[in-house]
C-alpha cells in the first residue's frame, strides 16, 4: 500500500513537472510580437509557433504578412487582417516595407479614432484639421498607422535611419501600386523630400497631427493618384 502511494505521488510529481515545463515553453515562446514593444503585439494567439517551416506556397499575402517576424500588430489590427478588412494593396505595401525593416501597426480600422470619444465613420470628422469631411480611409480598411519601426517609436525619431528607410521603401514601390496617402512627422517628411506627386501629404496641419506615427493609405478604392 505504501509503495503504491509513493508510486502515485511520484507519478503526479513527474506530471506536474511536465505540465509546468510545457506551460513555461508556451509562455516563453511567443507571447511578445518581435516587431512590437512589450505588451503591444498580438502574441502567440494565432499559434504560428506550432507551424513547421512557415507558410506554404499557397499562403495568402495576409498569411505571409502575419507570419513574417518583421511585421507586428496589435490584436485589433491583426484581427482586421484575418477578417479580410484590410485592402490588398495595403497588405502588399506592408510586405514590401517589412522586407527591409520591422514595423508594428497600431491600427487599421478597428479601434481607430480621429477625435477622442467620436466614433469613426466613412468621413473624417470636422475638427481634425483641414481634412475634416474627406474620406476616412481607415474606415474602409485602406489605411494603417505605423507607430514603431525597428524597435523605435516613430515619435521623436523622424530622422532615424530606420524610420527614413521605411519612407524610402515606400517611395520605391511603383507609382501605380504605391500608397498615395503617406503622412508622417514633420522632420521625416522634410528630410525625405517627397511631394504629393509621390503620394506624400505635406499639409502643415496634417504634419502636426502625425508627429508620432506614419499613416499609410490609399485614397480611392482602385488605382492611385501618384504621378511620379
């Protein structure tokens, strides 16, 4: 009887150790999104860490983007990607950018607000600079706000080589595919030197409103307004 009890206790101890080890492994594999600061990324909820060899040859652009270590997103932004909310052109642009730099997208559509307490709709609300009344590209899944690049916040780092590198990577996309609503911090915009012809928005009030993130968007459902 004593031997049976001792055996049972040993079995339970081994089981507890294995469970604790497995829990530790899960807890430490991918709670944090590599491209996002601690506590921001959508973590391991999509169980990508269980896959062998990453996405297969039939993977969609969204699957390839979500699997890429250089791409990070909040849970809301990742949900928009999985739900098919995000414009395919924007997904392709982010695939291009994350081929050179790591970026963390704070928001596409879900959770985006121009003004605190004012629910987003199809047009930008009055009070958000001179853009009030224009089409809200976030609402239609055609825009992304990038707040971190290569582990650095965009705010205060507009002339950082990595942050500038994202701008140059966007500019290298062919005009007919490149986003035509690119807005970022004032010093970032000035150093890069691109104009509306390349898709950059340089209105003074918009530069002030985008001093802590880079907005990447497409104004219309199809095509772009880029001329260079």
